[in-house]
C-alpha cells in the first residue's frame, strides 16, 4: 500500500517507516526537519530510510497546506499515519504558539488532505498526556479526558476532537492512538532516558523530579510501531464495536491506548540504566515540574481485542538496547557519523 507517514525523520516515524518498508509498503516520508533538537540526527534517520527503494522523501512543513495538498495529489496515499507534531511537555511552557501552529493547524491540513484524497484509513498520534489530572488508573480510552495540564496535551486533545468531527462528516475511518512514554534506540535527546544516559556517561548529575516518586508506563519503540502497523489493518467501521470499544456511535472513529499496562517506578528505571552502564548516577532531587503528572498507566485491553497484541518488552531489555545503541552511536561520532544501525 502507499502510506504517507508524517514526521518520518522523528523517533517514532523513523522506526515505523522502516517497519512498513520491510513489509513491502511504499512510504512517502514527510518531515519538516525542524530544529527542536539536532536536525543531523533527523537527517541520519532519513538516510537509512532512503536505502529502501520504496521510500520517497518529502521535506516540507505541515503548515504549508498547498504543498501538502500537492504531495497527496501526486502520490495518492491510501493510508495516512500522522505522527508529526511539536513534541515535548516542558517545551510547551516556553513556546506554546508552536504547538498550536504545528499540532492544530498542521493536523487540520492533514485531515483536509485525507478528506480530499478519500484515504482508506487516517491514523493520528495522540498522547497519554490528554488524561491530564485523571487519577483513576489504569487509563481507559472511554475515560473523560477534559483536564489537560499543558498546552501540548490540550492541542492533542483538540486534534482528537477535530478528527472525530471530520470522521463523522466525511466518513473517513480514523484511529487515534495515545502513546505512553515511548523509549528506545534513536530516541529524542530531550527525553528522560537519553538525558539520563548522556549525563551518567559524562559523570554529571541527573535531575529526578518529584523526588523520584513517579511511575510511567514505558513502551518500547519496537512494540509501539508493531502495534501501529497492526492497527493500520483494522480501520474502524461505524456500528461494529468490539468489547470495551471506544468506537464512536456516529462515526467510524476510535481512540486506542498503546502501552504495556505495567507502570514502572522512576527510581527502578534509573536503576536499570545504572546496571546497563555499570556506574551509579549522581542524583539531583527536585520537586514536580509544572504540567507533569505523578503516574501514567494504560489499559491496553482494547489494543489486544483489536490486534491480538500488547507491548511486552521488559524495561530491562529496552534500556539495555538503548544504552548499547547510545554507546555505539557516539563512539562513531554521533550526529554526522557514517555508520550505524536502525
């Protein structure tokens, strides 16, 4: 199938595009190469993807509606998997406008492209952050998610609602997936695992928020992209729910948690990193950051019902894979290196 993946040079988009290419799909990989973090890492991800004959690179911004429309008219994607976004919970406190521009306006343009092109399945990335101040756990897709704590979460919730209205009006089968703390090789430098490993390797202290009293439902990257690929084969059909479904009563639209359903204490996560690196971390204990939450925990039963699959890579294996990648990558020179692995 021809699949448009937005954010294809990003952490998740890179891994997903690679998986889809290996399964024989044609991938149109769109990325704006924005400088939120070192763009050389993004270009290196795309360099690996361009080794596949089925990959077409498109460097452009989602906010440019005319360019996006032209791309879709040229390539006629049958599925759109929209991963591109201004990411980062904490950065949304510093530059909220970029989240509205990219996440809301950019996603609107994607939905318009899907409508005009009559795509068979529109898939949109959301986040566990939309659960906001919810304290009832594990989080269910049918729980109310009306108390976002950051503009990042608010923009993601806004795109969920926008996509529902489009699905209702134009009958576009739409799956929204909510990610839970994704980690693994080729991860983003602003994420906790990357920052922790970098600091420990350099003999510097790591910042541990809420004095370490936090839990996260960590999801290994290979598990995540496998779940997305399986979901891509299961577009929602109006009027055909499964047990515990979030399927809309008025649209071929649903939201699905993608997480392992097994939260891990932050201090245990750090201990795994220390074991993998063979040295103890210097810890700088700090209070909770604005907009952060003490715990996330996915109920993944809907994902299992739809795909027969649930993320299951243990944190010990996932952290080891990241640490091995990090050391190999930066031994070879980091961004700008000539060799590496996907």
